[in-house]
């Protein structure tokens, strides 16, 4: 029995407890609901299936990941910066943005960067509550958009806000679920120095760093500051091989 199956079985048993124990069985409901809600709402939680939060390396290497693109203003500038610093990254793209800007996705792919799946419409506020059919559509259509733009299906997936639910892993179709070990929280604070400080405080060989593109001002300069700080600390930004990924 997998952990996911065990959790769902225990939650179901708790929910049905009143049928066996009468009104006293209602006392099991908070535990039953908590068994599902906790791993759903906790970011990077692996209770429902493996989540990669680092990778194996013997060198001073980190994995830079950039979410929510492509973006017509930010993506070209990001690609120019990455080329300037000889850095590679994984772009976790939103499918509808991919459909709107396939040329940018193709450029990133052509320049050696990895294109990952970040759902089709990025329903951040309700992703955790999607049922199996809606979850399957979000993940599958996101992957299809990347296939159309690059000719290759993505091998990695990142859920919006880092949350999962019991229906995510069954819909991945061979994609690895990628979390992170260091977040700049650039959606919370636009100050580049704070974002870079947060990331550098947790930068280690094999760390997965996450930033975002699009919308907020200052993100390009923040990336420049981060790449400069990583270089000064002796780190290289790489895209690790599938064999190097570890939950």
C-alpha cells in the first residue's frame, strides 16, 4: 500500500466512522479531514507522492527555476541575462502563455533551457481543490502546449503555489513533480535585495531555487543580482539530469 492510498483509506474510514460508532464517530472527522487537508495545503509535501526538492551533485551547482512565463517583456530579457552569465534554467510555463508566445518558448528551448509544465491556466486559488477530471485537463493541456511549441513533451511539472492533492500524481503521465529548496518569495516583496538574500541564505550544492517572471516590476534586476551573487559564491546554474533528481 502506498502512502497516498493509506492516507485516503484512513480519511475515508474517519469520515464513515459515525456509521459504526454512532454520534461518537463524528469525533473522527477532524482527523479525517486533516489527513487530506494538511498534505494538500502544505507546500512541497510528499504525502501524496514524490516531490523533488534537491538534486545530487558533487559540484557547486544549483538549479534555477523560473515560474509563470513566458512573458513578452520579461522572457527575452531573462534569456539575455542567462546567456550573459552562462547560466541554464528551467522555465515552468503556463500553457495558455505558451500558446500565446510560442516563439519565446522555442527560443528558450533552442538556447538550451528546459521547459517545464506549470498547468494550462494556473488556477492558483483553487488548484488544491480540483477534482480528477479538472486536474487531468490542467496538467495534460499544459503539457500539450509545450509539445506544440517545442516538439517535445515536458518531463517535469510544478504545481501552482507548490500545492498538491490526491489527484495530481495520477495525472502526471511520467512527469516528475518538482518543488524547491529555496524560494525568493518575489511575489511577496519586490525588493531585489530581500529576494536575493532569501535565496542565497539557502543556496547549497544541489539546491533548487525558484523565482517568477511577469507582472511585478524589478524582477529582471533581481535576477541580475542573484546571478551575480551566485557567481561570486562560486555557483553554476545547471539543469540536472533526471538521474540526479531526488525527492
